[in-house]
C-alpha cells in the first residue's frame, strides 16, 4: 500500500474534492497524511472542518521521501492559498522530480502548471477564462475533460468536484 500526502488549504477548500479521494484511499488500505498550511482546522467553503495532522512548512525533503503521492484538492480558496505559493510549487517539483504521483484537481492545477511540470503537456483545470489563460501563458494545453492522466509523467489533473470520483479512481489506479 502507498503513503499519500494531501495538502489542504486553511480556508475555502472544496469538500468533495478532498473527502472523496481521502476516504477512497483509506478504504483501499493506503496510508494518508494531511498537511495544512496554517495551524488548526481547515475550513471548507461549505463550512466543513478538518484538522490536518502535519504542517507543510515543518516538513522536509526527507519527510517527503516517505510518500508515494501528493494530492492537492482545490476550491475557491486556491487563488489565495495555492496560486503563486512558493512552498506548494517547491513541494510539487520535489514529488515530480522523484517520480512520485502528483494529483491536483480544480484550481489546484494552477500551481502544478506554475511548477513547470505541465509545460508542453495537456492537462485540465476548472474551466474559467482566468485558469485557461494561465495555462496558455505557461504553455499548457487545456483539455476540456473531467480528468487528464499523464501516465508516463505520473500526473493527474481534474476539473472539479463533479469529477472527484473519477479523480480518486485514477489516483488509486496509478498507485497500484
């Protein structure tokens, strides 16, 4: 079974994008840790609360070596907490450079593009004009699909909460 690290923003995460893969991975027998960006509870955009058991800024590359995959759910808080976040981008780069799975959904796909690991590839993101413009600026081809899997690169991108189950299934498939 795999060790999976989720990064959960402190406010306005999308509950379905977090809960679906989190619970599915645990049900499949995988070990899951959740790293927060701030101390205390993370609060979803619909009011759900979740307490991360790790703090991302206290984790090292040695800590990251223990994980097989990185999963980052999105939501309306992504533009504030994830986009242009140097620590998030550094973490994505580390996981990718060590051939670990990187799976992002919704607006969390933007820092994946900002990390440069989608450059010259196709991917998806929550299909707003702003997100598609950022993809274009970063030389990422937007694909209007629920979930895009780059098997050889071990990267999964998904559009949003309507595709959380598909996103979760693709993560589980690549971890096998």
